[in-house]
C-alpha cells in the first residue's frame, strides 16, 4: 500500500464510493467498508491491471475474494461433516 493517496489506486477507489457508503445504514456501511478493505490484500495485482478501468479491477478482485471465502467455507463444512461422522 502506498502512503500517497494520490497514487494509491485502492484508496482512490474507496474514496470514490464515499457517497454511496454514506447513504447506507450504519450496519450496512460497516459491512461495505469491510468489503472494500479486502482490496488492500490485492493492491499489487490491482496496481498492475488498474489502467484504464481501476473500478473494474476492484470488482473482479472483490468477486475473487468472495469466491475464496466461499471455497474456504465449503472446505470447513466438509471437514466438520467428516469429523461428525467419526464420532
């Protein structure tokens, strides 16, 4: 993550959604902010592919993150089912 907000693409994307986030209720805003903060895990990839559509790259990144979380949850459910079967 770059400290200069003018060259930090992720910070610029998050800033561009401030109005949208402000229109959400408190709990939804908190979740939305958490979602956008996932982008920082992928800053290097976003910076590589950001031009000319940085927001498109952010959307792809968030879809990837959601996919990874779903896969982790599926693995955990399978593990729990297997451990229950051994009892």
